[in-house]
């Protein structure tokens, strides 16, 4: 279900390096910042949308929405019929969810 656009990104060494750096930051620098925020009781208070690909998530004990609710006070969202790359694998459903979120009445 991967598009050629998605696969092209993995053929570019600079993009692969950037992806690895993002994951590395999540394990170290971002982790420490997140821990400080959690310890201080800080939460995101603006409306937040959590979207994820539903492939493999159905059997998980907690959904990404459940996880984001521990970090944000006003979070909504749900799965998109896709794998990891929502915008490439199901752009119509992803765009629909984004449009609904950004045009919803406060």
C-alpha cells in the first residue's frame, strides 16, 4: 500500500538521515523535555487533532487518541484507513479529517 512517492523518500540518503535524527531526538532530547512537562503537569490546551493509520492499531491496548489525552485537554481524532503514511496512502480521508477539524465551530 506504499506509494512511489513514499518509497522515493527512502531512496534519498539525506531524507533517511533526517528521519533517523527525528527518531533519535525522540529517544533523548525530546524525551527529557516531555518528561519535564509531564512532571510539571503541563498539558496542551488548544484543540488538538490526533490521526493515525489503523493498520495494526486495532489490537493495541491503547490508541494514539488515548495517549494524546494524557498530553492534551481538548483532543479529538481517530484512525484513517491506511498504514503509517496517512497522507500518501489515503489522502482523501486525511484531507477530510483535517477539513472537519479546522472548520469546526469552537
